[in-house]
C-alpha cells in the first residue's frame, strides 16, 4: 500500500526524463549550430519532419537555416537520368547504430530544393 503513494511521483519523473531526452533531438537552428557536425544525426530526422524534407525552400532559405554547406560545388548523380544535379552537403553523423560517415544531402533544381535525405558514405 505504501508503494502506491509513490507511483504517481515515479510516473511523473519518468515523463519528465523522457520529455527532456526528446527535446534534445528536436531541431532548432540554434541547436544545429551548437552541435558538433559529427553529432547532428539526431537532429536531422526532426529537421526533415519539421520542414517537410526542405522541399520547396530556396537554397538561400536552407543556408539561412543551416549555415553554409561544405566548401566547393557538390553534385550527385540522378539515378533515373544519370545527369548530375547540384546538392548542398552537410556533415550529420552521430546516430548510434551507424559506423559510417553520414551527410545530409539537399537536392536542388536551380535554386529550389526538391528534397533532402541523410546518406551514409
């Protein structure tokens, strides 16, 4: 009977603990900037969900949100046509189950984002 009095306190503590952990994975531009590039993997999923995979944003809007990408002009091969398409590339490792380097690829059509995804190399 004594233990039942502590059950609500334990449940509240568990909810607070779980809530704190999930807030660390929620993307904000400030959290992105403050996190080491090799530890950003946890933020990427939240970023892509919050911003609808960045689709429809302009290159400038993405750079305002995430900062400049890696130096140099990057491109990726379009699997359907084989043509090279421009991409913005951001280091975004840090997921515990991945031992490979991971990067956030933001695909562009001109200055407009057509999609984004996390890829391992």
